[in-house]
C-alpha cells in the first residue's frame, strides 16, 4: 500500500473522528456521572467497534449490505432504533428534572466498566457516520485480491488510534471539569442535548439512502 494512500486515509479518518457525533456525546454523559475509568471503557468499546466495522468491510459484507436492500434496511433501522431509544431516555431524564445536585453524585449513577464498554461498542457500531464510512469510503482504500489483510487492518488500527487519542483527551477534559459537570442544572441540560443529538442521528440513519 502506497504511503500516499495511507496519508489520505489518515486525513479523512481524522476529520471523521473529530467531527461531532454520538461518540462525543456519550463521553460527555458518562464521565461526569460515572468517572474517568467508565469514560475510558467507552473509548475501549469504540475501538472494538472499529475493528468490527473493519472486519465486515474486509470480508466484503459491507458490499453485500449495500447490494441487498432488505439486509441493509434491517441493519439501518435497528441502528436507528437504538440511537433514538438512547435519545428518548435522555430526553425523559431531562424533562423529569433533577431535584438536587447531590442526586447526580458519582456513587449514585455509576456505570460498571462492562456496561460502559458495551455502550461504547454499540454506540460506535451503530454510529451513522462511522457505518457509512466503512460501507462506502473504506472499501475505496482496499482492493480485493490485491490489498493484504494486514494492510487493511493497518488502516483500521490507524483509525482506532486516532479515535483513542481524541476521545481519551476528551475523557481527561471532562474528568478535570467533573465538579462543574455534576451540577444538577448542567446535567439536565446535558441530558436534553444528548436526547436531541441521538434522536437526530437516529433519524439521519433511518433516512439514509446509499448511492449504488
């Protein structure tokens, strides 16, 4: 694989990672209430999802999904439902309100590391912009029969490393602002934003039509 192709992929993947999306919203929601370790568990889930996307693309399943309208629709609507469900729960929490700041103290709303990992895995696996990247853009950098499996997964590893650095830094940032972020009013506002963003991405995924 040529260096120019690797650099081009790195540039495009960097833009994808830093652009706003449900991954960043999940980190912003997790760290203030469940702590830094849970945030890093989210990031580990993101990384696992990247390799899942990579495996599907390398094996050609992404192409099958794009060619099969039924299969693609099933995957698309399941992903949209999951994202919308998270959004609806967050909006409900925001509308319900928080009586006192103490109610959002870490000990009362902590996620287990396993739950945080699974949330990160599912959120990134069903993240519309990541799904579409691996369905449409990623295959442009690999050629079946020519690009080795090792080279293909090197690209996935680059994408994963960029994600880990960006969201790892975000975890540290939110951890340093934990006292402010645990404020009851801030939590209610954050839940509302989380709800709108996740529902928005869910609807965006549901309305997506691949160009084939």
